[in-house]
C-alpha cells in the first residue's frame, strides 16, 4: 500500500498502541508501560503503520546485544485493515532496520494455529527451525521461524567463490577445497567423484566415530598435486586429532599418517608454517587473490564440538564471509543459507579453535595455479 507510512513509534502513539493491543490480544498483552519502555530503548525497534492519521499496526523488534540476531517479539494489524499487505510491509521494514543494525538473522515465534501468519512468513522465506511447548499464557505451543536477512554485497577485488555442498557427512574438507580451487581456476573439477578422490588423499583415517575426516596436511597436498600454490598454517607440529580417538592402535595409525603427510610435504613446494593464521593475514591472502580454507569448531554454529572445514569468501570491517559446505536439508536449510554466510569477526576468531586444552588452529591457503 503506497499510502501507508511505516515509521518508528513515538510517545505520541502510546494511547493508540495500547488500544490496538487490547483489541488484538486477550492474553500475553504488552502493557502501556512496556510500550513506553520499548519506544525509549535505543537498541530495540518499535515500528508503526500509519495511514491518514490512523494507526493500523505495529511491529516490535528486539536486537540482541551479544549476538547478530534480531527477533520479532510481537506484530499486530488492525482487523479492519487486514488483507491489505500491512503485515508484510511492517515485516520488511523490520528486516531493513535489523540489517542496518548489522543483524544477520531474523527470528520470530508464532502460534501453531495461526495459519495466516505462518503462510505469510513462509512466503517471505522464513523456515521453521524449532518449537516452544507451552509457550503462551494459555499453554499453547509456538513455532519458531527464522530467515537470513543480511547478505554479502561484493566489493573490492576478491575472487567470486562458487558454492558446492558436500555430498557425504565426512567430506566437508574436500568440498571446501574444491570451492577454493574452482574460484581460482574455473576448469577445476567440481564433482562427487573428485570430492571422494580428495577425501581418499587427505583423510586422517580416524576421527571421532565413523569415517575419518580430512586434515590440513592432506588438503594442502591435494591442492598442490592439482597444480596450485599452497600455504598451510597449522598451530600443532605433531599428529592431529589424537584426542578424538581412545584406541592406542588407532592413535598409532594417526601418527603414521602424519609422518607420511610430513614426508610428502617436504618433497613438495607446500609452504608449511606452525603459526596460527591471523585475520590480517587472511585478509591479505584474499586481497592477493588467494582463498583460505579454514578448520573451525561448529560450537558457535550449532552447539556441537565437531571439526569442520569452510571456505572464506570475503571479509569486511565487521564480518568474515563463509561458504559452509554442509546443508542440513532435514532442518529446512537450502544452498542460499550457506553461501557467503556473515560471521562476526570476533565470533569467527573463537570458531577457528578446535579442541579445549591446546586448541588446534589450521588453515590451507590456496593460491593461483603454478606456472612452468
């Protein structure tokens, strides 16, 4: 509706907001005192929809102080004005305000029987990711929805990095490496067969349960053997991931695999450093047209302490942008959820450490194809 004005609420709106709230909700109402507090809060945002002096709706957004999340706490539209797209206007303006504040994801809760609101959220790209049981005052459940709202806007001369999702639960390393190699040399192979070839070359044999993952030495060698310039930054000089296995025979296998990797690296031109890669060095690598492939702990992403490889695609003053090869289809994720994912720089520095006692930091920097 072109003649509907979406604007921040002011104290002059208090009476109309309170009247609308009492009209819309019989329980879980926001009080006049609370509306006054929200209007005065510098971090949170209370928007109203106004048409010809009439207040038709509002949207209250909480901006989390310690994270890059925004949350729609409440949204309401005058029943006489429903069906005119006001809820959608409020929601889109709320997203715009949250993006400007540097928020990456917008979340909200909705009663599971509010089919009209659920249809709107789904149409606008929100996906359900959880449920709160006994959430409302009348003990009804709430469905939890979220949508990524902040996307990378290409600037500078960073290479464009295509996306490739891992096809198995244990090939994040090969998928991340292939994204880097194709960004630098578009004729590089990007296929499940190549993904498994690299895994066979780079696997540590054992790691946690099930199939072994890939280590930085093996990934560096895989890129070198495919003709790329490669540097590896690995904070530990000895065998990696031994803390993930208990069997002494398996630990011995990890030691032998490590010895083999070190031997092969010494015969190659891979530059191996036992220092940690800093954010400044990472940015310098990107500016030089190189692509970092980084080992992270997934604790910051999904509260699971699992080693995981991602491709760094860009950086700016606030964020490190990642291509994460793992797409959890069962949770409703899509490829677009995992491309150029913005991660706060401070959070990324915590993600770069795997393990608790002496955390491992590992990175493989892939440069252009070698000449000659």
